[in-house]
């Protein structure tokens, strides 16, 4: 899990690719403490020969899932 907090100057995180993981969760917290997250498959990450990768929040689309329906 990587976080983008209101205290950071950019909406980017650095990911170490040497680790053993199949998905990465990027969580963004805004100044009003509202939270948004993006779950990214390792296969969807850009290919690189380096050991680290800089991920920009805007580079990955939000995956809108179906909203839960209200039960009466």
C-alpha cells in the first residue's frame, strides 16, 4: 500500500519492484480527509528494467464498481 497525503507536493508515489506482490493499492487522502483508492495489478504496471517505479495518481483510471443498492 502506498499513500498520497495532503502534505505531499505531488500526487506520485515510488514503488520498489523488488518486492513480492501481485497488486498495489494507492490511497489518496485529501485536505478534508476524504479517502480514495486505486487497486492496480502488477501486470498493469509499466515495464521497466529499473528496481523502482514512480506512479502518478492520474496515470491509473479509477475503477468504478457498482454502487451498493439500498435495501428496504
